[in-house]
């Protein structure tokens, strides 16, 4: 398996955190997978004579499944590619949060667990680890998905079984109005939580929140349902852009992404395409935060990075930047290297070459013009530097991108 080492490291890391994980098949007996401590509390889905197949239903390729059972315990599983016997990585059970006494009582009641067994059940729940929505473990799971199938080439599916929704307590003549109000409040709550998740680059949590959104939640401001969908996407594009900006991403990175989505939104042909573009927007802005956030740096380094990113075509040097920040070159050099791991000169060079690669791949500008846009007016030096960093001269790089 091409991912053998990565998978071994992933499983070992989870085990050290006391998170159960195992490689099994769909024909594996549930009694071989789950602890015998489950026996007094198992619902029909966890029986000795059942196999994993009856527990998880269909398993598709390129998919990470998040499963919540009737005991409100969580699992993650996925079909491993290029494996013998269609091997499945099965993680869990674990909790997404600590359960209160009232919550445990509710679960017991829903599963008809005898009152005499409540204490034993509570001890069983306490034995399971907690994986929070924005925990590092979820980021590791998504990273493993990228190793297995490549970025943007897999999906995350949430499955909940036997989870009932409490009946509405509203019983008077204002039922309809109150239900609408609850629906609006719920949508705003999800939107606010989604924006907060994007601000911190929490892709997994953002995807969970986005899964709670449906096209029925879109406000009907006109008779054109597609127009309503487009308007909602425009609003979300703006909110997500501002969220990523508050997460420390400079507008120079946000502008092109925001503009690209604005154009795509106007070309949406039908309502069924709304969830797809919403998911792409969330992922894109989360990744911008992960890649370009500067919130972790001190104000001095933040201002220096912003100055470089905003003036990449201008003459830039350590002394010029130090003068702008009113500090000595030596001090700026020491602090910048300590926080970013790169010298100011290395950072400027990397940014210029990365910007050049973007221009070569997305525009028809002459190479000399690209060099000028990147603050390197000497085209021969630019070509030499570009080849050293990228591995190909600018012309060959552009041709390779077009062919690729």
C-alpha cells in the first residue's frame, strides 16, 4: 500500500491517545469489534450474530463516514483503497463531548436501559475518549483522507441512527409563526458557528455545520428560486471572506478567491448546485486561513508580512522594511527569523516566485512583465531564480501547466 507508513503513524497516534482503531472487513463479527462491556446496553445494531455490514450499511470509496449510534457514541470509518479483502479502517467508539447526568438519563430512557444499570452505563461512557469537533484528531482524519485519495477528491458523510427529534412544545395558535422564528434562529446559529469555524480554519467542523444546511433554509425573497439561491451564496461568500480576513488572511489572497466565486455564483444553473458551491467556498476559505493566517505572529512580524504581500512588485529589503516599522534591521531580522523560520530575504524571494508561478499559470503576460510584477526587473536573473526554486524556467513551467 502506498500509504502504509502514513496509516501506521495515524493509527499509532490514535492508540497513544486511547482512541480505539482497527483494520477490519465488512464481514467482521460485531462481537470481535466491540468490547464485551457493551453487552448489557446493546441495541439491535450491536448483536453478537451481526456483522459490521449490518452496522454501517453501504460503504463507498473516497468517503469518510461519521456515524452516531443510538447510544450517541461516535465512530469514523472508511474503505481503504488498494487493499486486500476491502479493508476498512474503523475508529471508535468515542464521544464528541462529555455527557451530563441529564444527557445520560435521556440516552438510557431512549434505549430502555434499566435504572439499575444506569451507574454501570455511566462508567462505561466515562471510559470512552472525547474527540471534539475542532480537535486535532479530526484534522488528522481529514489529512489521512488527503493522503488516501488526494485533496478535494473525497467527501465526508454524517450518519445518525435512531436519533429522535423532540416534539415541539408549541401548542397554541401561534404555532406557525413560532416555528418560522425557531427556524430562522437555528439558521443564524448555524451560520454564526460556520463563520467562527472558518475564522480558525477548522475544515472538519465547518463541514459538519454545512451538512446541517439545506436549500429549504434559503430565504424566499423573490419568485425565482435560483435567484434566491444565488443571493444567499453571494451573502455567504462575503461573510466567509470577512471571516477569513478576521482569521488573519491578508486581502491580497482573499480578493482573487472571492472574485472567482462571485463569477461562478452567477453561472449557477439550478438549486441542486447550491450545496456544492457552498462546500467549495467553505473549504477554500478554511484553507486560506490555514495557509496564510498571520494571527500567530507578533504585531511587528504581521505588519512586515502585510507590507511585503501588499508591495511585492516594489523594491523591498530588510533595511527598507525595518525603517517602515521603526526598528533596527538587526532586530527585525532576528524576530522575523524566529517566528517564521525564514529570513526576511528568503520570505520576499519565496513570495515573489510563488506570485510569478500564479501569474504564469493564470495570465498571458509576457515573462518580462511577470518579472516586473514580482519586483524582479532583471528578466535573466528572474528566470535563473525561478528555475532554481521551481525546477523549470518560466516558459517551460507555463507550457507544462497548460498541458497538465
